C-alpha cells in the first residue's frame, strides 16, 4: 500500500533514529591495562533433583553497577553472561570485583529476554540475601557444583503487583502495534554502557511494561531476539522527539504513556535513512 511521501519532520526523525543507532554502536570500547587484568570463575550448574543445566547460560551481575536481581520486582540485565557446556560447566574470565551469580536455560533457544514458563533459572542465595562472589585478578574462584536450578512459574498477571515501572505502546510508522519487541533502560544517555533493565515482550497490542527501580533512564526498543547492533530488517527506536529524552521514575510510581514509533533498520550508508518510510 502506498503511504505517500514522508514529511520533512518524518524524514528528520528517521535520520535521527539511524544516527543514534550508528553512534551507539560505533567503535570499540577502549580497555585500559588495569581493566585487562581478570580473575577466573569456574563451576557447574545443575537442575534441582535432575541433571545438568546443559547449554544454558551463567549470569554475572556486578554488585557495584546496580541493584540485586529480583525477578519479583524487575528484570535486571546481567553484566556478563557465558555459555554452559553440555554438562552444565562453565569457565569465565571477569574483571576484579564482587558479583551476584545466576543462570538460565531458555527452552525457546533465545539468548535474551525475561525467562518464561518452563524455562529453568537459578539465583545464588545465602539465607534471605543474594550471595556475593569475590573475583580477584590472577586468581580462580571455583563455586563448585550447584544443583539449585528450578523451572520458572509465571505469576498470574492479574495477581502480579507492579509498584515501579514505565509503560507504553510500541508502534510502527503506520501506527500499527509491534509484537515481540522489548524496551531497554540505560542510565547513560549515550546508550554505550550496559543496559540495566529489560521489559516484558510486547504482545499483539504493542503494549510493554518495564519494571525497574526509581531513577532517570534513557530508553531504546529492539526486537526481543536481537543481540548487539541492529541488523537490516530489525526495528530501531529511541524515546525522544529527534533526540534522546530522559524518563524519570519515582519509587512506587508507574509512568504511563511512554510510547515509541519504530522504524525498520535499513543498514548503514546513505540509503539507510529511508528504510522506515517504505
């Protein structure tokens, strides 16, 4: 269906989206000599009362960069993830620091996203608190064999209490809702750092709910299954009118009406800007 020639404002917005995307992923991060020194963490993750958490992922959350993971309140994205082998074993090189440890096996085969019903998850808990693991440069920490991964049981949405969140709708340039997208929250306005929180997948109505903690965030939307820079054909979107705009959330507040209009990424180059208007 012919939708007509886009207005100058629409083209400017599309160009801004593409430029923000390219800038976000442009160039490798610089690593200092001190950052290059790492420690090693090894171990094995098992399913409680069953076998190995084969071909899942082990997840590391830097204690210094965010709140402890708490799936009942929000989904914090891990700082580092590594694959488990067929016996549930792993070996990870990490920068020195203190980390929370987790693991997941998504039965869908996806590498990203909030675990769904039937997936397996593990969180290392010491009593009522999450256990912290110290990583020292040049040293190896063996966490041993942990047989505590359990199936995910998703709560009835009607009974789920959401206290602090951002909510809205993801639409395409024709105003149609976009399914299977996720919204990602960053604390860095450049979006070059690691994301901190991840939303549920959008449904057929394009609606999302991004549970998080109080703070100021910059938001990006992408396909739920995509990793790294967007590929041609994937969606691209940022919150803001031509430039990134912060979203401020207070504790116990649900900020509604934070909507996105996404384009289809056409790749890098002079023709990329028109991809969303076709």
